[in-house]
């Protein structure tokens, strides 16, 4: 192991004896009472020395070899140190450039540097000693289907590809309309082409060469309906046991959620049943809205970008092993304030989505 103070975190000295790594409350670590030799030891954590070298330095400084292990363990546990031996080749190449050494023949080249900010973010979330390489490797193996590629869905697809998801499949053959054009989604040149075809080249570019297509089924699906409510697709995904998320804009409100874990969390029909309990006319309103959508639906460009960004973070949180905020809930953003709020929606006892009893059974809607 070659300890390096985390390259994605700032390093500051509050005084001669107090180190702070990171700034934000969730990540910042303050280590006080450090002696001058211990400070020297911290400053030597550049990746040039392995643990043996740090132990030898600690012994030379008169604080004992164990001090190197104790300080490294403290910083490693807090996520403030990464292992230089586990970094991607690009980082090792940068270290060689600083030290003047050469790349060994036959060693693989590093990933596209455009992926570095995402890797750093993933590494901070996972408190990973490899700086996030493992998280990105896992994302590269995932397939995410995006149902609907209007203003919201196109941006979700591109964000997921840019974040390292290996296979983003757009399921929308409708033509790109002028109203679909947005800075993070379809370009004006794509108007008239099929939404899927228009996004293919953009997704390949966004993926920075990381795309993996193994022919397997989706690990996740995003429903970003443009002309319908997405309920038919949601029912089918629930039946197939595919985790999925609804993301769309309705009038002046962007809605992200629910994120449905089949058989585990509330589904879209649960939400409809809760709404019906509060408003008995909701099924009638929903049915008419599905059959007769407004002729000129509203979808503010900035609001669509917010919804797409929130949706992408929820998908990535799930793929990375976290419990997203949209599970058993929705996040709603309304203009003009743009302030998100979360609403909780529990499983409804009248919905069949939680009735599967065996491990080989799947949840389903009871219509």
C-alpha cells in the first residue's frame, strides 16, 4: 500500500498541530495534537512511499514504526487516504511524471480523464481506498433502460452514460420534436430523426469509450414518459422484477419517484391508491388525463434539467448500493421556487405489489 491523502479532498492546517482533510460536514476530518514528526509523516503521504517506507521514516523521526500504521489506519478509516497502488493507471502515470520514471512496457493505459471527477465523487461516497475505481467498474457492467426520450429522458440517458453506466438503452422510436430540444439532451439538428437514433452517437461520446453491451437484461429502468403516464410500462417492469424510477414534468412541477424495488417498496399504483383515498375522483381525473393530454404541455427547460439530474442521482445511488431518497417517496420541484421537497408514500394494503410470498415469485399489480 502507498498511502496518499485523498486527491479529491483539500488538506489544510488549522494550526501547527491540527490537520483538516476535507471541508464539507459529511467528509471533513480534523486530527489534532499532531507532533512535528507526525506532521512530517502526514506530508510524506504522497504515494511515493509504501507503508514500509513510512514506517522507516517514522523510526527516523523518533516516533516509532507503529506511529505510521496508527496514523494511516486513522486516515484510511475516515476515507481521507487512498492507496496509490490501487489507483487507475492515469494516476500512476501522473506520479511517474512527477518523479521522472517511465511507464513499464505492456502496462495498460488509464481511463479517459473526463471520467476523473465522477471517479473521485464515487470514491468519496464509498470511502474507497481505490479512489472509486471499483464503483466505476461496477457501473460499467450495468444496463439501464430509459423509456421515453423527450426533454427529461434524453438528459437522464446522457447523464447516466457520462457517469459511467456501461449500457444505456433508449426505448423510444418516436421522432425528435422541436420541443424536445434542450442543452443537455437532443440537438436542433436531430429534429425529425428517431429519438433513439438521435441519442446513439451522443451516448457513445458521453460514455467516453466505457460502454459495455453484454446482451443481458436491464439492472434498472427509468420511465420518462412524454405522451403517456408510464403506468403500463411500470406494471410490466414490476411483473418482471426490474427496479424502476418515474421522472417527468407535469405543468409546473417536476416529479422524481417513486423508485420501485419490486416486492420491497411502494409502487406507482400504491401512490394512486393513496391519492384515491384522499380524492375519490382521482381515478377519473387520471383516466381522462391519460386519454386526452394537453395539446401544448409545459416542460420548462431548467426544470427538466433539474428533474433529469435528480433522477440520474437516484439511479446511480441504487447502482452503487445506497438506498435512494425516492424509495417509498417522490421528490417534487415546483416553479418558480425550484426548491425540492420529499413526500413519503408507503405500500398500500390494497395493492398486489407486496403479495409475492416466495423468492421465485414476482410482484404484480392487481388491476
